[in-house]
């Protein structure tokens, strides 16, 4: 039984499109060794180009035959060819890059390296095939050269000394190890328009690099996008300076690797285009950080100027008199909570858009929705407010399973049934003058 290396020029045959459209690879054209390839022979598939390397391995299922290829994914008609039938045993999650093989002196005689333009297949010796399979197995499992486990902390300067990469960037590809080191730090990232978010399904959306102008798919962003093609592992860290914590290995969502969004430039300013990479954990090895709820309370401006856009909003609590009243109610309640020694919060980027929340000295969280009331909009406002605060409580349940919910309104409702309705679903309905029922006394 022999081993072979098949080569693919993506400029001639669209292998990526072939796979993306759901087709199985069942044969490959060959130009040499037509009478020698046989049923049961093993092969590796090599893709040429900027990120050349091995992308799959498998075995032949028969002898070569002659015929006309399906032209659907060919850039031009190659004419009748010899084909060898095959089955792909495994498409690699991480490509074995050309540089990895070229750096191994035992692979110095590989004809794909010495004669890259020779036709398929390239013959592999038994030793070369065994070395290649060993490299593939190492890349498909845990990296033996990586010795950090999720949760481990390390000084960033020591991290780069050990694994390479730049200590200055949020995305740091290494030229001497097979890693792209990426860093998330909400406390410092928000000032640059970097809003990274943890999602309930365990995925993570990471904002690309570039603080000025629209972000482009270059440098670190390109390194993330092409990490599988370059054979690099994505290593995510919590923190940007000093001591950082390893979160785990990630890869791009194959269905939707990234989206484009808008965010303010560094220090605020006009909106610009940013890239949001959709990352999924590899082998469930990830230990996600504790994502804090809220940030220091930011009082909204009570001097409201109604714009035409605001005037057309369907939410009656967000226009004119109602908006000014809403903000005044909210700020007064926040001031009362602060006077009682509570930590008052505004929502952060990872949070639902609650009006305010607070923590007592024991760390218990209360989330609150504020509503102004008029005779005309009372029922609509109460319905909306109750639904909103229940939604906030539900969306925070994983990070704060015991969070309380308060619906704070401008005055006592005309119908007391609203009080009982809120009680039945575990929401405290209250209004100015009932601060004691909300905060539980002056030393809460």
C-alpha cells in the first residue's frame, strides 16, 4: 500500500465552493502514476497558494479511470483527465501549513516542496507519510507545545516571551508558534469602540482591531479570519495589560465567521464600521470569565429636546413630557439608592437595556424599569414596563439567578389589580413615597 499527496490549485478548481455547497469529494484528477495508484492507498490533500498546506486526508477506493470532469467548479475546462476515486476520512480544522513541513529536515525531500508545479500525485515515502500523520494528529488534538490551561493567569510580557507575538496589540499573531493571541478587556476597550459580548449559547463576539476609521480585513483581523488556513490556533485572554487570564481556544463560526457593525471611534466621535468576529469554543475547553453586570450609574440628561425622530417613536415614554418625567424619576430613585449605601448601575454593553439596577452590601442585584404615567397611557405603560422588567430579569438569570425586579412608576395606578398582578409574577410595583418597600430601610 502506497501513500500520495494530491495537490489543488484554488485558482483552477474552487475546492472551498465545492465544500460550501455541500458536495462530497469522491474523486481527484491525476496526471502521473496512473497505473500505480490503487484501492486502499492513503493520501493527503494539499492546497497551493499564499496559505499552502495540507487540508484533508483519506484513502483511494479504486484504480484510476479516464473521463471528462464535471466543470461546475473549474475555472476553465481542463479537458479529459484520469481520475482516482477516493473517500475523505477527515477535513482538518487547522491546516498543516507549508512552513511546518519545510521546517522539518526529515521532510526536505518532499517533491511538493522541491517541485511544487509538478502534477498530482506526489509520492510519499513511508517515513514521510508517518511524519505527516503524526503532525496531523498533534494538530487535531491538544497542542503539546501549549502549557496553559483555561483559568491560568500569566503576565503578558511572559506570555509573549514564551509564545511570541507583539505585546502592544489586542490581536497578536505569533511568527514562531502556531498561535494568534487575542485579548478582550471591556474596561479599556469601550473607549475605543470595542464592544465584545458573551452570548447565552456560549459563543463570543470579538471586535476587530483598528481605532481610527473603518476597520479593514488586514493585519490582526486577517490573521483571525484566516487562522484555520494558516494553521494557527486562536487563544483568547481576559485582560490587556499586566496579568492576563487564559480563557481557552476558539475558532470562527463556519456558518457566519463575522459581521460588520457600527461603533464610535476612540474617545467617541462619529460612527465607523467595525468587524465583529463570531467565535465558538474548541472542544468545550473554555472557561468563560465572570461577566459583571452593569457599570457605574450614568444619570440621563433631564433637559430633553424632542427631535423629529424621537417624536415618531412608538414608545410613549420616550417623547416630550414623558421622557423628561421618566429621567427625573430615574435619577431621583438612583440618588435615593445611593444615599442608602447601595451600588447603583447603568447597563453595560453585555446587559439588557434596563433603566437602572443596584446591588446591596451582600451583593444581591435588583433590576428596575421606570415608567411615567398619564391617564391616557397608564395601561399601556404598565403593560410595557412589566414585560420589560421580566425580560431583563430572565436575560440576567445565568449571571444573577436571584435578581429581584422592580417596576417604579410615577404615581399609584388607578387600578389596584396592577399591584396584585405584579406580585403574582414576582415583581415589586412601587412609586414615590414607597422607597422603604423598595430598599428595605435606611441601612439596606
